[in-house]
C-alpha cells in the first residue's frame, strides 16, 4: 500500500488493532519516527465502560502532554469502536504535521473498521471528558466547533496526495494539491526578524533563499544575493545554498523585473519525505502571507515548482518587450509558398 507520508503502521499494530479484545489501544510514533507502533506504556483499563476508558486515556495523554497520539476505543464487541486523533495545539509543529499527514494512511491500513461518524479529532484534554466526547460523536457536523488550529490540521490531510517522486525530473514539476487548495493559507512557522525586514524591502535583482529551521520552528533567511540577472540565476542559487542544505527543499524569491517577483519552490533529489511534507504544508500559507503582508509595491507574477535548481525555467523570466523592436524588411513575417499534393 502506498504511504505517501512515508510513515506506516507496523504489522504488529495492525494485527493487534484488528484482533484486540482490550477496551483501548494507544498508538504513537516509533523512536526513529518511521513507524506507527503500539504505545506499550498505556495500560487498558479492566472496566470497559466508555467513561472509564476515556478517563484512562485522559490520564495517559495528560502524563505525556503535549505529545500527539492516536487511540482506538472498543467499548464492546457489538460496536465498531472509535478512532481518536489527539493532536494538541502545543505539540511541536513537526510532530503535528507527521500525525496529521499520517492519519488517513493509518485508517486505510485498518480498512473499513471505522465509519466517519466514529472518527474524531481532539486538541485539548477536556475533550476526552465523557460529555464532551459524547457531543463529538453525536454531532454530525463538527466543523463549526473546531478551533482554528484544528481546522488547519484538517487541511493537512490533503498531503496524502503528495506525489513528488525521485524517479523523474518531470514529477517535481507537477503541481501539488496544496497549490490549488484555498483553505491551506496558514503558515505553521514564524518568520525570523532578519527575513521579515528583508521581505518588506525592494527585491529587484535580489535573490532570497528561505529554509525552515525545525529546531527554532521558524522560517529563516539562508541567503541573500544582490545584482542577480536572469542569466546567472541558477548559478547564483546553487552557489548561495549552504552545503548542509543542498538536499533540503527551499523557498526562493527573485526580483527579475522592477516590481515583479518569481516564487520558486525547489525540492531537490535526495530530500527526506518528512521535509517534503513540511515544506509542502507551508508553501501556500507562505505565498498568502507574502502577497498580503509583505513585498510593498511588488507582485509575485511567476510561481514555479521544481526539483533541482537547474530545472528553473529562466525563459519565463526574460523580459519580453517588443514595442521598441524595429520591424525591418528581413525581420518581417514570411509566408511559405503553398505546395501542391505530394507525388505518389
């Protein structure tokens, strides 16, 4: 089965989830963040009443707060059970993205075990109270009660369609679903001060390379180069990218004409899947912030998505001005003489 987030459930987890007789099963990430595994530190209560199960989950989640978790609740043999996605607002951004982008994959691996009405998403411990939980599973439309962060996390489900491939350069040129999703306008990382100031200035003939600093949870300025022409754009980017970031995705802004900018999202070969997820999830939000809050008297006219930097289409950035070009006799349009049918 294709797991486009790069993380899948272990076979032990799937077997246990499909055959377990316990009242609850808690799911977490493995230590190397490559698999979803059973959280062995959780002890399922002997009392299978739903309020007792919820209390046990709440105590366990509280002890490890704000770590995201999944849980499967099986109140009795006649009920299909509940799938709980618990992703706190205070969880590290990287973990939030990994869990949000892996949920659909896990549900697919579990098959048709859970209906939509029995799949719930929480971000606060109080939502595991019996009354809160009851309202969540009984209300057919929960969208009106979701917090802004929860709605943002829901949009990350579309990352299941992330189809960047190492197999061919053309795969990197295909648009991601996030490029056309109007809801994905949230930026999950703060913009550092130096970059913030630069984005409020005139970027004509300037090259700006931006990367996500996962430790500081910021969007940082990696390189700034002035006097860049369209002809040397690719070389300028390649030379400016730090050695440690050559296999990392990057956002690039380039002022190719006065008041006109190009936004380039590059995902070089060798990028880790988790990095692709983070950059893809923030791309549309960054574009929205740039257009609404930054770049005074400037407009992002060209938006490109490439693999390696040498795939950048510089022809799209060349100035096309034909008004001042004199039309000489030699440069006028010529018509070919019509030819008759071919001889057999």
